[in-house]
C-alpha cells in the first residue's frame, strides 16, 4: 500500500507522522526543520487515516501561525488573561464593549457593523475569550475539541521541546557525565567531541544541528587523516621504506576508515547522550546517524594486523639479529609475544609476582589490572601457562636477576616508563618497530601485535577450537553455551595444548638460552636513567634543541590563550630554575 506523503514507517514497524515546517516559520520553532510524531500503531490503514487528519489540522495551525507571524505576533507568549498578548491590537480590544454571562461563561462583543474588518477582529478576540471561559467553567468538551486540543498540545510540545542549550554547554555537561570512566577513555572521547564542537561552533544551539553540519565536519576529519596518510607515505619514501613503481608511481594516499570512524562514533555517542538528556529532540533522527565511512558489518570484516610469515619469523628470530639487542625488553618481549599471544601492554606491565606456580606446581602468568596495570576487557583477566620453551630458555633465571639487581622494584622490566594512555607498552612497541625496520619489514600491518595473530593462527592450524584460543589470548567467548555453561579449561590442560600445538619448528631457539646474570649489571643503570629522564631538567642541563622546543610550546600556548580570550597558562621558562 502506498504511504501518505506525511507518513513514515520506522525499522520497528511503527508509523510516524512527519511534516516539514516552512522555512519562514522555523524561527518560531527554534530552528527545527520538521514536526515528527509517533502514531503508536503498526496498522498501515489506521496510520494513513491519522496522517491525513493530522496533515489537515497541522496545516490549519501553521497557516494561522504564518498569518500572526507576518504581523509580528509571537504565539508562544499568548496568555488568555492578558489582552496585550492576544493576536489583535490593544487599541482594537479597548474599542470593544464586552458582555459576559457568569453562569454559562458565554460572552458577546459589540462591533461596528459597517466595518467588516472591525467585525472580523472582534470575532477573533471573542472566539478566543469564549474558548478560555469554557475551559474555566469546566464544561465537557466535544470529541472533536478533544482531538483538536491534542493536536494543538502536540504542536506546542514540539515548540517547547526545542533545547535551549549550546554545544559548548552540552560539551561541559557530557564531560562531567564521563567522570566515572578511566582518564584515557575520557580523553579519547572528549578529543572527538571537542573537535566536533569547535568545528560547528561552540555557541550553536545543539537542537538545530543538521546533517549538513555533520557532513562538513566529517569532510574536515577525512581531510585531516588524509594529510596524515600523505605525510606518512612521504616519510616512507624518504627513508627508503617505500619505492615508487616506475610506471604507476606511488599509490594514492587515503584516510584510514578506522581512524575517521572512531572520531565520528565518539561524536555520535555525544549526540546520543544529548538526546537521552532531552537537550536534542527525542522524536528526531540524530544528525550523526549513519555518518561513518564503513557500516558495522564492513567494520567487523576489516582485516586487522597480519601474522608473520615463515620467512619473517626466521628473520626476526635469527641469532645474529635477536642477540644483537642490548636491553632486556628488546630480547624477551618478542619471545614472550610469540609463545603467549598476549598483548604488548599486558606483557610489559607484568610484575615478578605475576609469574608464579599454582597449587599443582605449574608455572603460570597472571594477567590482571592490579595497581598500575590494566586489561582491555573483562576477558583480558586470565591466567595462562608459562610456555615450557620460555622456561627452557632461562626466563626464570632472568626473573632472579631482576630481584637481585633491583630489589626496590617488583616489575618484570623495572625501567619502562608509564604512559597515561598506553601504560608500559610504548617503549617496547617503538623498540620492536625499529627492530622490524632493521630487518626491512616495512608493512603497516606488521607490528608487535602480529605475534598475537601468529600465535592464534598457529593454534588454529593445529585444530585448537575457538573457545580455547579465546581463553589463551583473552577474547570474549562467543555463544550462550560458552559464556553461561562452559567453564574455563584447567591450567594443566592448557599447558599440554601450548606445549604440543603452540610450536614453531621453523625457528631454532637454541642460541637464545639466557646466561644467568647477563642483564644484572645493566638493570640498576637503566632504572636510574629512567628516574633521571622523569625529573625535569634545569636550564643548564638542557641542550639547545630542548630549549627551542620549550620556547615554541610557550608561544603556542600563548596564541591559543589569546584566541580563546583567556590568560596563557604558566609554562616552564628556560630563564628560571625548576
């Protein structure tokens, strides 16, 4: 059945009435473009009848508002007890003689019969007065009046529901609502929201944001990430990591859909919150809806970081390469990543107490979020067996070296710095990226996380089922049966699986046997160097490059403060002692 022009069916099957507000009347409605009301029915025949009736009634009301608006009348200020707010002029009201009946609430008005315009205005005022008096007399309205009143109430609600809050005010309230989130999560969301607000305009009322506003911002986001892609490509060419094809040249840089969509979904979360808090009309579609570059299904099917090939594994674990590194994390992290499938942040934050024996004497690694540590999700909390190959290579001897060399620290790599956003994983990630560059492995999808893909793929190749692989690498187990009824595999069974299935015969691990005491002298020096790096330098200790950087930062802060109309923040001066 063909739908009426003002009728729309939602994805849930409920019909809605929609009416576009004429552009000249939109200021009366706070800038809104349309009126939208649920008909609370899934019956198309009933919905069509209601749509026709509402269309006629709303048309009459909009016609009246248009007529009054042309005279400069503000219908939102109408008060039946104040004649100055009536849709007629005060001088005309004062000319009329009004007679009322206290029992019936009826009223009569004397007008000039020789002046049609005078008569029309009098009837207009009298009609409004009679309606108000009947309401005060508590007379029973007719069904037609009830229906008309409901429509008028809905129209008034449409006007009064328009939010009176700016984007800047909504931003502050949204940030306060995130106070119970982790700081890095809160900063991640607010980065996108502040960008969104800054582009559209902090003083813009949140209720008038349209798809056009969001499309303009989306284009700016895409342009930003396109510039980043182009800059990275130029850097790769300069460093010899990417060579132009002699015929086709360089591939065209594109913005990463994942990066763009992450920013847009954060802004959509902000608008969803605003609608829930009634700062944005609840009966209107959000302007950020459907603005991502990829759909949900496309995003799920996006390829992630790729596992290492046989050839790449042999190059990474070639003795001449891995034995040439100088620091403990550079040596142990690749081995741990390959033989556990854990994330770089999970491994770099481990403490000595996290590597222990269980009640059956099996060595395990406990991945948890105690103290400085963090995990990605609830499934990230887990205990996994320590691979026998790591024990064979002397990993427990390294733990003893750490205990002896740095007795004040309990961390596996006690010199790694803690980053607010990335935990302890920054330094190992950067070190491994440089290591891959040295091996001429330049692909963007080959990083430390590729060890995770490599381990998972090796287990899958050896026919280990998904639930067991998920338990090992810290993924949510899929399906009601797995989540609600199936318990986790015991450590003893997991140990047997990793011993027999998480194996890499293409790699000769023999040269990597750790000689006890190898890093014992180095560890205290690295810890002290990390402490020194954390301490602010005095002007005498700074080199010229550091001083230039601080001076440039002060200028940037001052320009930003001037633009926002506030005093600049106090910055460290190279002329003062710290």
